[in-house]
C-alpha cells in the first residue's frame, strides 16, 4: 500500500493536484514505517498517523539525518484527519508546484532509504 500511495502521489503531481501530492506522500511514508515496524517487532503497528512518533517506535531516531527528521516533521502536517474545507484551503495555499515537487522527491528519497530494510 505504501508503493500504491507513492504512485498516487506521482499521479497527483503530474495532474497538478499538489495538496494531494503531500497527503499521499504522508500516507506512503506512514505505511512504509508501519511495514518496517511489523518487520522488526513482529506485531501490529500502533494506530497512529504521526510520522515522528512512528519513527521513534521503529527505533530509527539515531539512523535518520536531521534533514530526514525535519522533512518527516514537515510531512506530518499533511495528514488531513478531518478534511474540513477550511483546513484544506489553508494547506492548499502553501502547497504549490515547487513545494509538491520537493515533497515528492524527499518522499522518494526516504522511501528508497527505508524500503531495503524491510
């Protein structure tokens, strides 16, 4: 499912739906972290969406660069729990083409870093 969300993120980037690039990128990283958690702990991952907390539960804090930590903290903001119109409008204002490309590229980097560990 992490790969599916990553492909969706790319499709959203190509179609100009930049907010959903960020949302599906967040979903992709959340799911790959949960897959890693399952591998190392052999138990169901916690039912949370917070990327920094998932990273901590996966005991990856010491393996990540500060840049990776900062990016995941930033990406964490794009988990749109309620999906209220005003929240979407506010996030849309800051998620332009340049930002969406940055998010997608950083997501790919993190995904490609973590995937071989699974």
